[in-house]
């Protein structure tokens, strides 16, 4: 409950609510797509730096297995997100692509909550856990490519879609640059930069969430009969992600706390930087669908009941595998 309350009262969440209220009151404050793209590029770099700090302190013994599990996440999660959206909830191609982008990425809020709860539960966490979670952002690339190729076949958007995808994927070079910089700096030498990064990041996030709150409020009237499907997707996809995340991490030999964290972020959906990329890459996607699934359903459910259940999954798989092997 404390984690949920802290999340609901965070500046990011309050900015999102303020944006919705502003829209309902008829206020129009818009951030242009170019500014949104700058925010997205900045966030990619920040995530890379933060993840690189953790990878710098990881042991080589666990790095290979962790990277293998992460590579599987990067491919499986966006692909399954797209297939479930199309086959189970029957969303359009472009809306399914937008959901794959959000659910193929990770939520930083869920990551922080899972990391904090792992300590409270006394779970052992590998040093590379946060770095692997940052690398899972690359699932965005797979989702963008899936959506672009499908849209090209169904709508004849070959040149336009290809240029968008290459443009967005090119921005991921900042993620790798950030990982490299963070690995070089390391945890010990980064201390004096923490406050600067926090201030700049929070400012960008608050402005962006204010914009997304207005976009969501404007789009809600268009949701209509799709509301039940959005709720269904927002519950089913995180369950699939949690099972895959905890199981693959356990098979890779990672600690239960790391399996818990990776399972939590695999179950989460990014509602910060991923929607920016959706706005740029798939502007026809309905924000009310992908934001309702991610922010309105998945996020609060994970914080209230999801994280304890995922922790139990992370503890269950080693016992099951041990009993089978024994």
C-alpha cells in the first residue's frame, strides 16, 4: 500500500492527472512532436547510463547467462504482445503494434518498486539486475519492426514506415552510448552526478506526462466498446510476461531476487518513453487504448497485487526445477 500511495502521489503521476484535468477543463497546452522526440532520446541515454552503472559491477560468471535471458525477453515479449493483441483482443494492426511497443519495453516505476520490494522480502539480487532491465528496452526495436512490416503489407506504407523505423531505431544508439558511458563511470565515480541527472530527468518526465494526460483524456471518448478488450489485454499480457520473465531468469541461473525483478519488468508496460515512440512511429494508434492498458490497468494492478504474486513465482520455479531434477 505504501508503494502504491507513493506512486500515485509522485510528480509523474500527478502531472498525468493534471493533464487530464486540464483537458476536461478545456485548456490546451501542447508539446510538439519534435520536443517529444528530444525527451525520448534523452530518456534512452539516461536509461543506458543507469544500466551501465550496474553492469560495470557485475561478475563475468553471471553476465553471459543474464544476457542470453535478456535477449530472449527482447524477442519474445514484443512478439507475444502483438500476437495477443491481434488474436485475443482483436485490436487493429496499428493498435496492436502500439501495445507491442509499450509491453515490449519496461516501466521504470515498476522497476523501482520491484527493486525496493526485493530488499524488503530479503531476496538475493544479482548486481547486473538493473543493467539487464535497461537492456530490455531494446524490445522496442523488435516491436517497431513488427508493426512496420505488418503495416507495410496491409496499407502500402513501405517507404514512409521504413523511414520512420530507421529514424527511431537510429535513436537507440543513445542507449548503447549510455550503457558504455555508465560502464566506464561505474557506481563509485557516478555519485556526484546523481542530483543533476535526477533534476533533468524529472523535469522532462513531468512535462511529458502532462502532455500524455491531455492526450489520454481527449482520446477516452473514442474508446467506446473497446474498453472491455483494453482491460482484458491489460490483465492477460502482464501475466504472460511475468511467467516468461521469472521462468527464463531462473533457468539462466539468476538469483530469485533478480528473477523477481526481471519478471516484474517483463510484466510491466512503459508509459514514459515508449508512448513517445508510438506517437512518432504509429500516429494513427489510439492513445486511449494503449494508455488505458498500460496506465489504467497494468500499472495499478501490478503495484497492488502483482508484485507479491510475481515474487512467489520467482521462488516457485527453483523449487519446481529442483524437484524435477532431483
